[in-house]
């Protein structure tokens, strides 16, 4: 029974990226840290929305550049269907305007893909605690929401 209680506290994560190699990398990072479960993967925003409704993950790691609807549009759709969803957008870019657009769409976090290996776990921990997370490499001002 103790093991079951621990499992209930384990953040369940849905990974959304059109690159299978990147999805595998994110999965490997999460699985190398005890206490995280990858509950599903999708390679586009439409599948992400369907899977998120079925799986009810604690956090959704989603790429900004996806085929079909992009990560910003997918974030809006996910938040409309699942208001409590914690969405962390992943991107190669650290443009201030892009970070603002992602947060305005309802994302709880923004992770630079170049720092994903070091920032993913921190981002998931923060958003599950209902905190905002922006990769520190973006800029200290952006990390504070400025």
C-alpha cells in the first residue's frame, strides 16, 4: 500500500514533439529521475489534445513547432478542454515575444530545447506546484515574468 501512495504522487507527463529522437531524449531524462512517469507521447497537437483528455497527465511537455496546429495553438486548445492542465512549451528560441505569447496562451512553463536535459525536471516540479517556470537561460527578467 505504501508503494501505491508513492505512485499517486508521481507526476505523469505527456510528451509532444514531432521528432521521435527528441521525445526519446525527454523520456530518458525523466526516466533517469525517480518519481516521474511518461504516460504517453504524441507527434502533433491534435493527438496531444486527444491523449491529454484520455490520460489526464499532470504535465504536458509540448514543442512549439508542430505539424498542423503549432504548440501555442495546441496549448490554447489543451487549456480550453483541460483547464487544470500544466503545459510546458519547449522551443529552440529565446525570443521575449515568443515567451510572452506562450504564457498568454495559457502555458505554465517555457523550456529551451538546448537546456532540456537540465531544465525539464525543474519545469515539471514547478508547474505541478502551480508555479510558473521559464528556463533561466532565457534571461533572469523573463524568468520573473517581466
